[in-house]
């Protein structure tokens, strides 16, 4: 009996989605390996808390500019070439980080990693959104769930390897090998809508479109604040449990739970048809309450539970904001989503650095007070953007009705 096979186009779709999800999962693995080892790296280079905050932020500084240049070029040279280039930057950066013996060299390494990371994540998200526009919400939610799965297992993989005798800096070599294998795998994927369905415009036009839209600017500001909050929560969790609470045995668990709790919430909000604005405002409010609880409650179990809860409430916020940007630029979302990634990366650099300055002579939980303030600001900014989006569509619908009657 002859075996049946999937049609070529269906197989290519499954293969492309699978490889894209695998790449985004590995980005999640890498980010929590970095977050778990940040204290060890700081101690290795004998850094102060301010320098530690800068070290956290420098990777995100590396994420800021490349999406504005390399990421926006995906409309001209194609998303495929951009992804291959960004993954190559990741491989160079992780190799250099493992080999570096000096702080300045390590800083250059993580700057390269940041450049590759931001462009890879944004362009892979744009690739899924443009290839399957009717399923963009699901793919952005599910791919970010995949990111969270990687982030969930990252700390435990790192901890297991360290216990097995792997030096913490050599974890970067493990990431190098994984990214190289995935890059080779990506070469065998095929996509139909590589440069976008809309007519190609000058590169400056993409910036004018984005920065000329008040709605997109507000959404960009919201993702700036969101990633700053997420990055600060995660990067100071290890130090918080090791130094403030004297519970080093729970640091990997807390970091894993924070990212792991994002998985169900991202899947739920990727599947369910919910009111975007109301959901965002409710989740943001619950995030603020969770952060307040982390500071207020002294019981370790309660703190661990609230770290997990804050991850659950954080989970859908990133895909919600990115999906909004994708829909504003339906069919050719690559440039806009890369610009959004620059906003996100800048937030991930600025807030942890401010937190590092704030905790000089203070307890580490002060960093979470900054997160509360930033989350409240994000909530207000998004509320304004939601009203503008609603009013814009009302005006558009009203204009269509008038045109119909005329």
C-alpha cells in the first residue's frame, strides 16, 4: 500500500511555522540563561550595582538601533535574508561572550547578541504575521508561548549544566551551537510573502508612517514600558532571592515560574476572542497588584507565587501590542514591527539601569517599585491609544457611510 504524503505547500507551511517557533523558543532559552548568570557575570568582573544595571541594559542597547536599519531593510531585501543575518550576529556574539576575559569585550559580545536577538524576534514575528494574516493573532500568541517555554526551561538547563561541571561562561557556547543548528535548518524553509504585499517604499517612508501615527507612537511607548518592566522583574529576581532573601536555592525556580506562567496566558489569549483594550487594562492592573504583593508580603511561598502570577499577567501583553502594530500595517508588517522592537529594546535597557541606580544603598526590592510606576504609566498610555484607535475607526466608518449615501 502506497504511503500518503502531505501536499508540498502544506508541508512547507508546517515546516516554516515549526522552524520559526523553534528559533523563538531558543531565544527564550538564551534570555533566561543570561538572566540567571547575570549575578555570576557581575561577580566575575567585580561590578557595582550600577554597573550590573548597565550590564543588563547593554544587551538591550544593542537591540535598539539594528531593527531601525537591518529590520526595516526586510521590505527591500526580504525577511529571509534579514533573519539569516541576525542569527549570524547571535552566533558571533555568543561565541565572543564565552571567550571574553575583559568586561569591555564581554560588553561588545552582548551588544552583538542584542542586535541579533531583536531583529530575529521581530522579523520572525513579522514573517508569521505576513505569511498567515488571518492567523496572525494566534501565531503571535503561540510563538510567544514558545518563547516562554524556552525561557521556562532555560534556568533549569543552565543549572543542570553548571552542576554537571560546565563553567557558567561556557553556557554561551552551548547557545552558539544551538543557534548554528537552527540557522542551518532555517535555510530549508520556504515562504511566499518575503518582501511584503504592499508596493516597496523608500526606507524613510516607513519611519514617517510610524512616527506620523499617534496610535503607533503610543503603542510603541507602551511596549517600551512593558519590556522595561518584564526585563527588570526577571533580571533582578536572581539577586533578590540570593542577596535580599538569602534563598539562592529558589532563584532558578522563581525565574522559571515567571516565564513559565506566560505560557498558558499567551495560549489562552491567542485562542480566545476577547476585547483587546479591556483585556490589556485588566492584565496590566493585575500585574501592578502582583508586584505590590511581592514587596508587601514577607512569606517566601507567597513571593514565589506572586512572581508566577506577574508572569501570567505579563504574558499576553507583548503579543497584544505587536499584533496591534501588525494590523496597522497588514501585509507588510516587517518595518513597523522592527521599529516596535527598538522601542521595546530601549525600555529593556533604560528601566533596569534606572533600577540599578535606585538600589544603591537600598534593598533590591526597590527595583520592583520602579516596575509598579512604569506599569501604571503603561496602563495609562495604552488607555489613551485605545481611545484614539476607537475614534479613528469611528471616523473611518462614518466617512464610508457618507460616501455610500452620496
